[in-house]
């Protein structure tokens, strides 16, 4: 989990709020680790759509709409 900790730390310097989506976040251990590590801002998970690759498309749609 050290590499994940490094990535989360780098994200802290760039973003205060983060939305996570995609099948990788169905991994309970990974998800719990990120929730415990993220101390700045808000951490969002989609609840209305599945946390798999179908949910990833929703995040891509949101990001595309922001550009």
C-alpha cells in the first residue's frame, strides 16, 4: 500500500475534493485504506450507479462537462 499512499499524498497537493469511480474501488481493502488516508477535503463515491467500469463512464462524462 506504500505506492497508493504516495499517490494519495500527491493528489492532496493537487485537489481537495475527489470523486472515485471504477471497478478497482470494489476492492474493500483499497477503499478503506484510501478513506483512512484522505484527510483533506471531501472524498466522493457514486451511490446511484455501480462502482465498476459502468460507473467510470459517469465520471468521464462529468469531467468532460467541466471542460
